[in-house]
C-alpha cells in the first residue's frame, strides 16, 4: 500500500514537494497538508487529492492520518515538528538544515536514539544530483588520481528580503558543508571567510560575495565563491583537482544556440529547476527506503549535526575573521 506522507509546511519548498509526490513519485501519497496558514494550506492541498488539512503535526498524529513526515517549514521551526514526529516513531524527511545550531541538533540526536534505528533523513538534495554522484564515484575509484582540491561556485541571481548576512553560511554554504565531505570522504576541519569587493547589486544589508576556504581532515583544500546577487541565473559548479586530472560538474547542458554572432545555452534561474531531478530522486529513494523498512537512504541526522557544527565555525569566520576550527563530538555507535 502507498506510504501516507504528511507534508509539514506549504511554503515554496513544501508546495513543490506536494506536487512532486502527487505527480512523479511512485508508492506514496500526500495524505495530509500540515500548515497553520489556511489559505496556503488550501492552495497546496488542491494538488494533493484526498489530503486532509491540519494546522499542526500533533493533530495529524492524533488523527492517525500519516505514516511518514516530510518537514518543509523554515529551519528554525524544525525542532518542534521533529520531536513529536520522533516520539510517534515516524520516518522523517527533514528539509535542510536539520536545525539551525548544534545544541538543538544534539537534542534531536538524543530523541532519535530512543528509537531502534535512525528515522531521520536530511534534505541535502545535491547528493542525489547525477553529476555529483558521478564525481563522488570518480573520486572514490582513484581513476583520476588523488584528490587535492575542490573549487566550488554557488551563485544565486538574488535573495529574498528575509535573507540575512549569516544566512550566507546557514542557508547557502550549508549545502557545501554537507556535499563536500560526502564527495571527498573527509569532514570539514576548519573554515575561513574572505570578503570580495562589494557587488553594487548586493542589497545594503548584506556584504558579499564571499570566498569560503575549508580545510578537510584529509588535507583536501576547498574554496567556494558564495555569491547571491549575480543576476544572470542560478549556478552551482564544482571543479575537482586531482594529482593528474581535473573534473568539472554543474555547467549548463542541453540545446546550444548559435544566433546573432553569439553562442549560448539556457541557464537555470532557481534551485527548483537546477535540482529538480535531484529532488525527484531524493524523494523516490526515501519513499522506497521507508517502504522497505530501511527508513533512511541518504544523509542522516548525524550528518545534519556535522553540518550544524561547520555552520557554527562558518558564522564565526564570517563575523570574526580568522581560521575557525569545527568543533564536533564523537559519533555515537547508533549512527555507525
Ligand atoms: C536556498 O535556501 C537553498 O537551499 C538553495 O539551494 C541555495 O542555493 C540558496 O542559496 C539558499 O538560499
């Protein structure tokens, strides 16, 4: 029988997932839309035939309406949804970040460890992008030689008014803090931030672009251009420098047009299209894992905690300068 998913939060990301599950995911249905804003809830529920609407997760749990939860409210509201969902023993897909800081992430780990096995997958969707997966395989195979450096760019056309300076790290670089250790097979040891010349297109409240320099435990050096006012499109690229090769992912692909003495390809303008198939894979693989009883097939809550630890070092680097060490606890056997 189909997995009955309760989608918590019907903002941009939640509404996107509701449509995805309703139209492209096999073996699952959206059985509940959980959203306090009645107008938003009703609009999203239109895409989920048969779904019930609830204002909070506790009501959906009490009604026995869901087998699993997909949490897509903003990160600062994850904890009060995660805790009751864990207590009910539900499998959970939690959009990034797990929680905004290590103290609350540790609280989640503690609650999860009362269950028989990990129940939470964190929505770092880049791991499900085909090119990222290819690059990881290439690195692990050793066929390109030894990995020395990763040179990343993460460019947004612009950001919403709610986007604050520290979100450069906690909302954007957060993705590299997950995917870089996954690619390179080694955790982030330290983080440094340098400010570029200010982009005149950057809103006054922000100071960017920034260059983020990470050192990994295995000595791999990572530089990341984090740039959120580029105007021209949405672009996420990685160049891997090996002992005797270079590999690159994230360039525009598809139809090439020669016209008016120019040659060009379409560029994305948003992560929803750039990572559309990654999101599809992510949700399908999660649904399959839950139906098999594995519950998680991707980054787990421990990975989410490690990212929170890197973000704390990253925000210190952003605000105080210098090279900031990532402080992390030893991994419990539960997450081995
Ligand atoms: C946004 O929240 C995301 O998750 C996007 O993937 C990222 O590119 C963007 O910078 C964030 O604001």
